C-alpha cells in the first residue's frame, strides 16, 4: 500500500503523517491483544515479547457507537483525531523529486510504502478502526470504504517502546485502561534490568510492585483476596469482586510509604494480609457476603489502603506488625469497623463514591482511630 506522507522527526523519532481510506486502514493495522492463557512466568524475555500482547480486546459497545455516529450524521460526520500506528520494521519512504512545491523541504514529503505483512500495529484508535469496520460490514455503509482517516505512524519503535507509548498516551492524555500494558512491563522489568531502570526513572516502579503483590494475594488461599481480584482479560466469575487495576492503584499509599519502601515484597505482603485478616475478623459478614458490602469494592480498597500507613505507624511503636496488633489498633474506632457501615446501598461507606470522597472517608477513619 502506498500513500503520500509528510515525514518529520520528534525527539529523534521518525514519524509519518498521512491519511488512509477506511477499508485500507481496516486491513492494515492489527491490535497486539493480551492472551490470558499464556503463563508469563514460564517464558524468557524474548519469548514473552514475541507471544504476549498488551491491549484489551475491542469492546463492541464502544466501537458500535462510532459506526452508528457515521450512519446518523452521514455527510456531516467527522473523525478528525489521528489514529496512532507503529511499524516495528523500517518503512520505505521515497521523497518527491526536487523542485516539487512544499513548505517542509523536498526530502520530507513523498511516497510511503506500508507493508501488509502484519508488522503495523494499532497503538491508539482501535475502537475507531473497528467502528469503521462495523459501519461497512454490518451497517452496510458502502460510502465509508473511501472515508479518509488521519493517521500518525512511528517508524521502528520496538515492542517495549510501543507499549510505553501506549501507556503514556492512554494514562496521561485520556482515560483508557492501561493495566495490561503495565502488567506486561512489570513482567519484562523482572526479566530485564534495563526495562526496570527505565520505569524506575519515570516513577512507575511502585505500580510494578503493586501488580506483583496483587498476584500473590489473589493466588493465596489464606488471603482475604483469594480469587476476588479479576485479572485483565480474564473471564468474570462469581468469586471476583474487584479488578486488578483498581486494587493495584489503591495500594499506592501503602507502597510509597516510608514503611514499605525499604522492606521486601514478602514483608509487605504479610502486612497487607494481616491487615485484611484483621478487618475480616472485625467484620466477618462483610467478607462472607462481599457483593452486598463495599469493603472489598472501590470505597473499601481506596480508603482502607490510605489508612494502612497509619496502622503501620502505630504497629511500629510496639515493633509488632501482627494481625492481632492491627486488630487492637482498629478497635479504637468503633464506628467504621462494623459490617453495617460497609453495606451496599446503606448510609455509610456506600455514600462515598468518588476519589475525593475516598480521601474524606480515610481521614474520618484516621480521626476515629486517634479518638478525635
């Protein structure tokens, strides 16, 4: 496939800007999808990079909105935002002959040849592309076949760099879940120090640790979180209450606290397990019937993990981080550690339903623990 393109360099990276008709774009790009059946720990870094993807499968309810929009607005419809593609192999670019008129220099506008061998990956924009396919194949909008879509293509980003850019674009510029990319980067970091050093320099190493700890908790039959956290792209089950992305994000106050920074994962996992076991013994009904309570849902995870550094501070006074010591400390607050306070649809924790509210709830719990 050949297209006219503008070539430019951004921070040393060759990038091409062009437009591609919908029917050609659908055939060209592919999604590097996560395969939950692959056991990442049994593969070396090269096999893992080759076989494991980092994106979720497209969500039908999301991409059908694109198709329905195109059908409803017809000639007025616009999709002006560029799709972000990456070629992991070097692209062939041939500038126009000298003397052609453009404002960028004759070397930077020309013909870009795009291979159709599966080496072009969709970094951002998969739902738009699947929406175009839905419009053509299911809504039978034949005119959409020639609908031009703006496209940005990076040349020769390797897979790790591609994953990083996917994570950066979707975690900083818009709200798209990046837990699969984070998970794969974490596994790669364990196998390759260069990956870890790069992530640590960008302040993301706590997330890698959070995923590693979460994996242990969800697989430990003695943990209150055993089988209750849904891993990415894993089928839902009646036992799962929380998602990995929520649980790992909620661990940030714990893992960035002075207590956890210099301790091993094993020690921190023991603390987290002891903490939640203490909570379970204080509120057994909420853990026996977790769907009807919010203690193991978002309000509980975020507020209680925000409180945990204070619990560790109190434990440190006694040099005792046992479940029993934590339970004694938690008993100081007789308002928030009753199952009824955490009941879904109740007048307690269920009313706290935003990030700001979780912080307020955590502050109230800390005050209760201090007797204020």
